[in-house]
């Protein structure tokens, strides 16, 4: 099965143009499946069947994986078996009738505007690191971009004069940003463009670099957010919280759902509507707390 998994990953990379994160997730999930099937002596590709796959899913659930993690594994398996079917390696799709568990949607964590402001003011802009971090935080809140998108940004993706970013992670989208992010970026770019040419050619155009002159990792980016959140006294915060807050604050101030959908890169407006639900809940709380006869 090892070679078939590798061929599938190569197909995703070269033909489908999948991102590195996607490739790593598929590879991780399928290697886990392979390891389980080996213990059952079912690891030959001709032995891949619905019973074995259901046993694997039951194994994942017993291991304590969340419904979302189990669903991701099932999605990886389905993509893999469909690939094998199209290649003629399998005659039937053993994953066709396998269903993912229902996932209870979590209410997005929205940070109050005043706390976001407090977070954005934490970096010490008298230092190079602080200037970089200020630009990252301002851009994160100004655009609602994902952590993976922020750390992958290239200098060439930014049109400072027009105040827009071209984001190309999945499908190209244009995201505007405001005055605060513009000023922080301009200050940062003044020192970023003077960085010594010690970076690799691959990293030379990356916007945000770590202290070694290399692209920031997701873990490194998360630690930066966490450290400033601790300084600001904000608990349970992560890059997604800021993305959620970006969307909710736009809608609270009158932005239409379709525009917010485009900024976030959602494929379905139903995903964006959860922020509208959140606004309605907040409005109800305001009413109950303020109306004299509520």
C-alpha cells in the first residue's frame, strides 16, 4: 500500500496542485490507515474493503479522536479510494457507503473590539521584532486571513499604494486593508527590504521572516499571538479568534455577507452566515440587558 499512497500524494501535488498542509494531512491519515491494516494483515491493496475501513474508523473513535478528526480521516480515505478506482486499481469503491459522523458546529469565539485594540498595541515598535509583529497583528485583523496565509505572504503579493493583498492559497482573492495596517506595513517594509541577502532564494520574497531569516512556522506564529495575548490579559485566543472577530466586527458595522464571504474566501455563504447568527445573539443580549421591561 505504501507505493499507492505515495503515488496518490504525487498526484495531488503535481496534478491537483494541493497545498503542503493538505498533502501532509492526507499522508498522515493514510499512513495511519496503512498501519492499522497491517495489524489486521489487510494491508494489500486488493484486501481493501468496507469492513476493514469501518474497523479502522471504529478504532479511531475508540482512540478518542474528535468527530472532526474522524471526518477528516474519512475524507482522506474517500479521496484515496476514488483515485484507486479511477486508476483501475480497484474495481469497486470500498469507501462509497461510509459516512462521516455528525459534527456539532462550535460557536466562533469573538473578541471585543476594545480587547483587539489592546492586543494590537502590545508589540514594542522600538524594536525590529516589535515592528514586524505589529505589522503581522494589524494585517491579521485588517484582512481576516488564516495563519497559513499570513506566514506564506510574499512582498510581491502586496500593493501598498492600492492597499490590497492578493491571496493565492486556494483560489485567488483580493483583500483590502485599512490605514492602521498600511502604516504598520509601510514601517515594517522599510526595514524588511534592508534585510541582508542571507535568506534562501525561496525565502527571499517572504514578507514575514523569523530571527534566522527564514519563513515563520505556524507554531512560531501561534507563539507570537499567544505571548501578546498573555501580555494583554486575553485568554483562549488564537489566530482563528482574530479571523472570526474580523468577520463579526465587519457585519456588526453593516458589511454585507457576500463581501465578507469574499474576504474570507468561503466557498459557501452559509459558512459566513454563522457570524450573522452571532450578531443576532448579541443583539438579543443587549435587548435583555437594557430594555426596562425585558
